């Protein structure tokens, strides 16, 4: 099923998404990789604040390349998501509803997704230049000293992805491998 989603995205909305759904995101999303996640949560534990309102938000695990003259953003491909696994259960608890990245997620992340209603959307690795064409604006909002790993606020239009793990724990990395394995056994 193809679903258009406008940010912010509520827990009620993500609970309707199923693993395998094709999504197109519109609105504002945030980029953050492991260094930004660590700093965000360190600051949260000290002050109780984050650099943006995480409730019903989308974090894209990416570090955009610098924009060429006349462009909004450079290549913006996903980074490997397991590097955020130690931070994701807390960000989900705090209100994060959508994560975008590539690769599998750990058990604790999936359990938090099920408990608090969040989804994991896969973006195609190696397609950063294509994905950047869906970005209409880009602004560094926190930690500029981290360079590409700073927190960016992106305005996106029809940003594509596929729900890889839904809020019920259905996981394409597991189900599709089993389907393929059964096909090979026949």
C-alpha cells in the first residue's frame, strides 16, 4: 500500500502503517547520526531539553553532504541504523514516532517501537543524490561543530521509503528472508 504522510506523525497514524507499506513523507524531518544522538541525550539527562520537539517527529539517520552552488543540499543517503540502537529506545519513549535509515534494528529498539508505537522506514542506501531531490530546504538547528553530523531540519516533499518494521514488530528483514529461503528450498 502507498501512504502519503504529513509531519508531524502521531502514534495513532503510525499504528495504521504495516511493514511493506510504501510511504512518501511531506513536511519537516530531522537528521541525526550517532554523535548527535549521544549529545542530545546527554543534554536531555542534564537539562530535560532537546534541541527540537521530538514528539511525533521523524529522525532520518543521515549526514548530508555539503550543497553544491545553487542546490539546497548535497547527497543525503541513510547511514547504518544500528549505530543509533543504544539511543533509539529513549528517543522513542520521549515521543519520536518515525526513524529512517538502513539496516536491521536491535531487539530493544523493536520492543520500544511496539510499546510506544513507532515505525522504522528504510531508505535506499546509495541513492543519496536521488533522495536529495526531495529536500526543499535544509537548516542546521543544533551542534554545527559536528559538521555533516549536526542536527539538520529538512523540509521534504514526497520523500520515499518503505516501512521495514511496523509498530507491531512485523519486520521485513525477518519475513522476507524466510519467504526467499522457502522459495529456494522448492
